[in-house]
């Protein structure tokens, strides 16, 4: 092949890589939907769609916070443990009513996020190290607060996890509202522009006078609060607080959704809708393999391939 042909092929390859990173997740979701519509019995049933949306909701909410953190070239491994802590706090304060219990759970998530943000932004600890320590410590704290599973019958909390509005589950409505809020924050606010700038070049942002520490603190706090909300919703669906198992490996699911959705691990860019679609893609992939009686190990291998493809596309685009 001549040098001229190579030079002509390079732009085409770049365009393909760019298209895959920008729209690949949407194409993959559409392909899975079409495949299931054709080959999976009862896939188009309304109840099935409701089930898939309800199951993916906690991942979507946690992934929104993770996208903000990754947008600053960080990582938050504590989100699953924050979900467990939120479940414990809800159980502890439920005697005061559902709303105070939920508020205390979200506050607990904010405090964990503030701790992580302080370690990263003020102390200078690497995000993966800081949040790994919190992952272990917060899970232990959750089990100290509530050593075993505790069921509840609070009508408000039960309704939050099981009721619908105009046929749409409340948990799904909460996820949609939070998605819109995060998208607005990223695209339409000064803070969103600062966040992207800090992720793109932290040193340059600091030299230009941007409040780098405040931005980092805020994103970790928001991540903790969103993880706590996801924990509350998951707890309300289960109608029980279970800090031992709730949120296990949620950090991996959230990171997968963010990366597959097109947000680079190197920061400087956040794709909110892509993150939601990444979570939906992983959920549909798992549901598809289960409905066709394939083992869980196939799902894990398929997810690994998708993650590698997404990271490769991001690398090539750079």
C-alpha cells in the first residue's frame, strides 16, 4: 500500500472511531432492542420494559455522579459503600418518619463525598487511593450501624419503591429528573464549564484562577449524594435495609456505564445522556443473555469486550 493510500485512509479511520465514540452506544442499544424484539419472547411487553427500567435506575443515578467525578480526571470507588450506608441510616432514622430518614441518608452520602473530596482536593491523595479507603471504611461503618438485614413497612418508603405515576414507576421518574438536573448542571452552568476545564487541564485551570479545590470538593459531594439517593431507592424497592450486600460492585457498574457512554477516563468531557445509555446497554445485555439461558459468565465477558472497545475508541480519538 502506498503512502498516499495510507494518508487517505487515516482520516476515514479517524471518522469511524469518532462516530463510534459519539454514537456507538446508541447504535448498540438499538441493535439489542431490535434483536430482542425479533428473537426474545414477550420482550415488547410493557411489564418487561418496566422491569428493565426499574432495575437499571440505581446504576443510572450512581453513574451520573461517577460521570462528574471522571470528568475531573478522578474516580469514586466508594459509591457502593455509600449506598449501603444510606440503607443503614434510613433504618436508623425511620422512626422519625420517611422524609427525615431519607434526608439523613442523603446527608450521610454528602459527608462521605466531602471526606473523599477533602482527601483529593486538599490533602492531595490520589482519587483511587482515597476512595478505595472509603470503600472499605464506609462499608464497615454501615455494618456497625446495622449489623443485619432489617425489614420495614413504612408506607411512604414502600410507595417510593413500588408505586407509579401515570404508569411510570416513581424510581424511574426520580432517575429522569436527576438526569435532567445533571445535564443542565454540566451544559448550562458556570460550574459545569469549570468542571470540564479542571478535568481537561488542572494546572492551567489553577493558573487561570478557577476554584479547582471547590470544584473537586463539589463533584465528590454530589457523587456521594447521588449514591445515597440510589441506596434509598434500592432499599425502598427491597422493603428492607441490607448493608451487607447492597451496592456491592456498584462502582464497577457505574464506571462501565460512564466509559461505554463516551466519557473519557482522562477527564475534560462529560456525556450525560451517553452515560444513561451505557447503563441501559449493560442492563439490556444482561437481560438478553439471561432470557436466552446463557450463563452469567457470558455477560461478564461481553461487558469486558465492550469496555475494552470503548477505551480503545477513546484512546484512538486522542
